[in-house]
């Protein structure tokens, strides 16, 4: 048997010719800091050092490591942290942390090489971008990574203690943080799913006997509904649990399946044709998924088209006639266009994964989820279990972005298999599953008409949006155009176009980015035709006080003041500057509860929230620490467990606004109790009175529940739904009643000014600078809020320039099922990002803070598009603005 | 026996491991034992260079002598894949790697290279496929190194044959069932590069959507001797556009002996697309090809 030396120890290597180094590292040696993400050498999450060189352990055969020295993240900084690890912690160069070990390995190797030859010189952005070009971070922590690597190489982290702004950062840079995919119970089996290879059909009898006959197979179950119908490629048919993945895959292959194909229809264009096969007959409509954050309102539904959802329209008939007259009169100010956006995949680096474990009648579920508490409720309901018999745990979650908000197939299948096999079972999706069947932001076709009035106001806006929702419904693209830019009339209609594709899902500001891509370009075009500065026009048309402050800030930026017009530019490379606005709703979850205790003199805050990389742990730690005059790392925060007091889901940007107010209430009560129980008052003039009181305090606990907001609001601040009158009121009530979310007063807002460079020979766009102004009230955790803002921009750049799910239009197969074909931004695609927080506007919220996660990504794609227009005179109508599209437009040809 | 069932050689496995994981490759495997004669660089007394098939891309990318004598080879090696792949991947493996076509890589879809009867990309989604439609399969050849070797008139040595040109090994695109014409059991041992010319220079450029780490939409390796303001010698080899790496002979012809000026470069760039037969979705690659050719020619002329 051959061996390798790993982290200083000798370890045996398996004889299996197909065993990869990562299998040995993660499974045999339980060194789970090394992560498997793409399985194709694209993302770098599995990077380890082999004889000092960073390599992709997901592609390196285990036997090739014979006689070699291997170092994983657990072997970096074991005695004391490596300078790169410290730099990542201090510069907040991470969010969910799932990609972090790979980055640490590569950056540490680079650092050591650099220091050996260059001393403490600082590497350039370009050098860092090139060396880390084989690593992907979906949260978009690149901005911090640049700073961290530069600082470590220049010797700033050679010694001394450091403090990270993110409380769990140390576990993430050392590989100690355990994610769902890292859970390994005694006797745990691996669950694998047999999926449909046809887009529509009826599945015949399943013969499990050959699968169950294989040694090591614990269970095989059917996942079909009574009608045995599958409606998309990838729909689950059956599942198997076996001692390892290889055995489970062999068992899946052994299941005999027969199927009868039914007529299918794929995509937006085909599904709208009059004789297209119907995906959901009336009786089956409940099986459709949901692409929004809340429950949907009823809407007409005929064949594959559900809509119009047009409740937010205002004088739609008049709008139609005004636009028609303007068209007849050839009014040059009438802006019309059809915009198309691409399908964006969430691409969480930690796949959808669940480990289910029954002990007697108790069920423990480790899940990669955006809502430990709500998931517990959903599991209890589905399996008819009491809440106290179900426990959902998620210590760390490797990204969610909307795709892990509900009870997913990975969870129900893990539970069903665990029950059937009478053993703990893990289900973790592979990358192809992740990029095909876990949801996506639907592509859309947005028809728009915008008509300024003769006086220079906004007279009419018409937006009709068709969303490519697959086997799902409830798109709200046009609807969102109601809550910004008041007009004399608005005609807004949303349609879901259902086809035999996997269902879409909520994705970071669902409906927001496609709406903004169309509307914000139309505003830009109107400004141009009206010969008004585009920011000035927004100031004229947009009444929201939060955004008006951001416009003032944007107008003062040098890059805006110095921009040129398209006509001024010639030559191969052209630069342009664009602006766009975005908003999102301020949502909070009623009933959210936080407990704050003092125990043995130490403060502990607990709530059943989860940290998907957004920083909820730190927000709570900071809030408690600030009130007691302590440092955040002195506060223990317990989250990620449904046994804790009910906490909010991480969706709708609601976590900060849901947990900060009850934390403050709990602190108030706890302080009173501590003072009451104090035998001795702190010394007069003490600069740390609470430190003294806490040290002497008996163990005490207090809790707070999210209160209603104050009705005392700053001038002009009101619920955005007020604009929609009674319907808005009903909509708000429905959100609260059906989705347990309150739409609060005040509108989280973002204005972005973006500079790009266009290579007109190669159709390539480089985003150079982004200025993102954000109004979300007081910033609860500044470094982390900055990371969120920068990450939102980077994800928005992906949406604008690179990301598109590609399918086969005949079969419904997802072709972009790997990370080489589904292209998310890399570190070298990251612009210089300037974040401006305007902290006013939310004083009516206890603590003054609302969420940032969604609003910050809404304006990026239109701002990039407007910048490209400014550079080239070409109006990008289709997302993503890839080289194939841009070069065709530049050459005046139709794109494919 | 279907092609997938023949024994596949494994060097570093950077291509093969992904196909094993997905189930596209299921047949027997044989690991290559890295003997000293297939690793590393061997300079001949006559100024030629032999590179062993097992030499890693990272070694080629970092070698100063290669960068001096064959800058197009070095730049191509530096430009492909990612650092973690380049540290593992070998030259031989790069030449003999399989197609990156998304239909080929899907274990549930039949195609010509997997014993199927037609090419699903041709009638389906071929956004990233060929613009020179030279055969039944429309996937571009994935080897960046092969295009660079073509530009340098390199020859390939196997354990049974030697002196093979790139077209001898990779064909002309008319065979849609395989990615190369190596015989069953035939393994690449190394490559031989002729002595570089006096004063020759070379550049490599790929057109992609992001900054790094993407299969090229179009790539070019260009060599030239520019003397007295004219192209004394010019060689252009393109990848990403055809089932095999392609010499752009019409563009070369338009420059040979001509003044290295903007007008001639623009004309030659237009000639780069001579003979192209784009698919419905790949017309853009011709514009990009023109762009990358102009890019490298301007650098060569500078």
C-alpha cells in the first residue's frame, strides 16, 4: 500500500484507481476544511498543496499522491495563524466561508513565494488577480481578498494578535467551520437521486430489486407522486441510500425504469405558442413552484400562461391610449423597447445538502438552509411530528441567495431515506444538480414604453413582463415598477410562462434586477432625449427621500462629472460611465425572538437565526457588545439551531431588521435585572461599569420579541405600499398573514455609478470602478455591510456580463451544468468598489437598521448597460452582455 | 466495443477525472508511469527542443529558456486553465484531451464521440462551437497547446511513430468520432520543436468573456519575423474555431513580405476568416477572430 505525508503525518492511499485525492482527504481522513464544489477544477475550493504547489484535489488521482507531501488548510497555521489567515480575518475577505480554505491555501503559497523573493513589497492587484484566477467566490468577497493578500505580502500580519470584524472568521480561515456537507455520523449512508431524463412523461413501474441486491445498499425509495408524471429533466424519480456515493450511484444505475414520453414544451417562446403542450392541467397547478419571497396573489391562468398580474397598475387604459397617440405622433420622447434578461443560477458553493438522523422518535436534521426555524416547522408539519421532536441545525451555511429558503428535495429525500434505511443519511447535490434543479432567477422578456409629459414630468410607464419560470409561477417584475417613479399612469402586467423546465425560485431581490435593467435604461434614454443629466432627471421623477440624498452624493462624484459622451470616443478601447437606481422592500419578521443571558459573567445571545454568510452572527454580537461597552468577540452568540428562540429566515433582507430590535429589548430587560441583582454599584467614574456588573452578576436571562415600528417617521418616509392605495394595504396584510413578513415604512435604496471599458475588437467589457451608494439606515456591522455591498455589486456584474443558464431547446437538458459553462465572476473581474452608506431614514426602526442584501444588487446590471451605452452608443437590450452579443451589435449584425 | 470502452491512458487526470466522476468515461484506465524520458526539457545541440509528454504545463509556462526561444509556447501555457490545473496537467494530456462540448460531457446525451449517430450540438445549442464547420462534429478542439505547436511546426513523437505533424495527430476535422487520430494503445511520448528563427517574436491572445480561466471563444498563437518594416515570416494558428487547430493561411499569405503597417494588418485580419463556415449561433466568432488577429499582428508590428 502506498502512502503520502499529509499535514506532517503519514496516511495510506487507497488502491481504487478512481479514488481522488479529495476523497481521501475529506472522507478517509475527515479533513473537511477542503471543500468539493465543482468537481471539475474550475472553482479552486478543493485546492491543497502537493509538494508545495497548489493543485485541484478533486481531479488529482489519489494514487498520484504516493510519496508526496500534502498540506490541507488544517495544516496551515496549526501552531499559529499564517499571516494570510490573519489578513483574511481582519480584511473580512470572506462571507459564507465555503471557498475560503481554497483561497487560503493558494494565497498562503503565493505569500510564501513572494516573501522569499520580494521581501515586503506589495503585489499589484493584477498579480493577485492572476494568481487567484483559479478560485471562485459566489458571495463576492474579492474586494477584501485583494486587500488581505496585499497586506499579508507586505508584512502587515507577521506578528501580533488580531481582531476580526466577523466573529466566526477564525473557524472559516482554518477550515474548522463545519457545514452540512461535513457532518459525518456513525453509520451514515449517502443518498443519491435518480432523476428524469425526459422533460415530460409518465414513469412506469420501478424495479428496485437489482439495486437492493447490491452490497452496501440500505434503502431504495420511489419519489413519484400518484400520477407518476415528471415535468422537467432532473425531476426526482427515486432515491437510494448506500454506504458510499460510488455504491449509491451503482444502485441508481441498477434501478429499472420504464417511461412513456409525453409532449413537452421548452422555454419562453415555445410555451407561448397557441398549440403548445400544457405543462400543468388545472388539477395539478398546486405542484408549481414559486419564484417570489412571499405567497402569490391569484391570477388568471390559461394553458401555460399565468397572468396578467396587473393589480399594481394605475389608469392602464389611459396609459395605453397616451402611448398609442405618442407613437402616432412620432413623439421623440417616447422610449420603447423590448429588453431580455438571462436565467441566473444561485450557484451556492455549498450545494443543497441535508443530513437526517433519527434517534428513536426524535429527528435531527443538519441542513444547508436559510431558515432553521421555519424548516423545522415545515418538516414537523409534513411528517406530522411535534416541534420538540424535530431539530434543525446549521452552524455554517455555504451560501443561499434565495435558493435554500424552503423545504427542498434534499431534505425530504434525506429524511425519507433515513427512515427507510434506519440509518443517518446525507444527501448532497452534485454541481450539475445544483446548476439545473435548485432554482434560478427566471429569464424574462420585458416590453417597455415610457412617456415623459410636455412639462418634463413622467406621464406614463408601461411594463409588460413575461418570465421564463419553468415549472413555477409568481414572477413580479412589472409589479415592482409601481413603487418607484410616480407617474400619471402605469400599465403593469406580469406573466409567468410555464414550460417543461425545472422550476425557478426566489433569487436575491426577485423581479428587481430585470425590472431595473429595463426601466433604468429607459430613464437613461429619456434623459438623453430630453437633454437632461440622467441623475438630474431621476431627482425630478423620484420622490423618495432616501434616494434623493443618494442622488446628491452621486452627482458629486468626479467620475460622473467628468464623463464624456459616446460621440467623443474613437479607437479600440472606449470608456463610459453609467448610473442606475434600485430599491427593495424593508421587510421584517414578526415574532422574532432573541434571548440575552449572563452566565458565569459572560454574555450569551441566542436566537434560531442562521448565518448564510451575510453576518447575522456578527450583527447580534455587535449589538450586544455595543450596549454593554464590550468587544464583539466577548459576546457568545448561539444561532443555527431550531431549539433556540424563534428566529427569522435569511430571505427578503429581513434578518437585521428582525433581530436587532428584539436584541435591544432583551438587553434593556437584562440590564435592569443585572442592576437589580447587583450587590454593589460600579465604582463611580468607572469606564467599564457593565464589565464590572457582569463579572459580579448571578446568571440571568431576558428575552425580547420584535416590536412594531414607531409611527414617528422622518418627513416623506412612509410605506411604499401607500402609493398603491387599498390594494397596497391588502397586499401588505397578505404578506403578513401568509408569509409572516411585514413590509415596513421607508424604502431601502441604492444608487450606483459605474465606469466600464469596452474592447470594441473583442466585445469585452471590463468594469473599472463602481461607486455604490446605499441607504439602509444605521450600519450594524460596518465591515460586513461593506462586504455585502461589494459582493452584491460583483454578483450584479455576473448578471450583467457573464451569467446565463444554457439549455437544449428540444430536450430541456441543462447544458451549463458545470462551473466552466455557467460563468460567475472571478477575482480579476472585480472593479475598484467605493461604498457609501447614508445612514438616515430608518429612525422609526428600533436600532435604526434594515437589511442590505438585496437592494445592493438591483441597480448593477442597468448601470453597467448605461455605461456601455455611454462608451459606445450601443444600447444593450439583452443580458448577459457577452462578447458574442456585444461584438455583433458593434458590427451592426443580429446576434444569435 | 464503443470508443468509451477502450483503455484510456491517464497522465495527471485533469480532464479524465471529471469524465470519470460524471460517468462519461467508464472503461478501463491505465496510469502512465512518468519515466525520465517523457518528463522535462531536452535541448538539442542544434538548437531544437524536445519536451517530454509528461512535462507539466506549469513547468513549460515558467521555463525561461522556452520563453526566450519559443515565446508563443510559453504564453499559451501561461494562458490556459488555472494555476491549480497547470501544476498538474501535462503537455501530452493537453494534446490528447477530450472535447469540452456540453453535449459530449453530459453522460445522458448521445453524440458522435460517444458512439451516437449524430451531433446534437449542430441542431441544438452550439453557442461555443465551431465557426469553421469542417466535419460532422461541431465541437472546437480544446487543446491550446496544440494550436501553439502548430504555429511552431512542432512534431509529435509517440511510442510507435515519430515526426508526426499536428494535423497527422489531430486530423482535419472530417472524423467526428474522435478527438485525435492516435491508434488504440498509442501514447504521446513528447514533442519536438525546430530551432527558432533569428529575431522571431510571438504572441498569444484569447478572447473570453471574463478576465481569466475560461475556454477560449477564439484563441491565436502568432509568430513573425518583422525586419526592415516588413513581415519576413508570419505564422498564425487559431484555436476555438474549428474541430482542429487551424493555420490561417490566407491571412499569412496576405502579410508575407508585406509592410508591417496598419492597413496591411487590417486586410490580413479580414483574410483570417477565409474559408469559415459559421453555424447559426457562431457567426460572432468570426468577428472575434478578426479582432484577435489584429491584436497580435499589431503587437508583432510594434
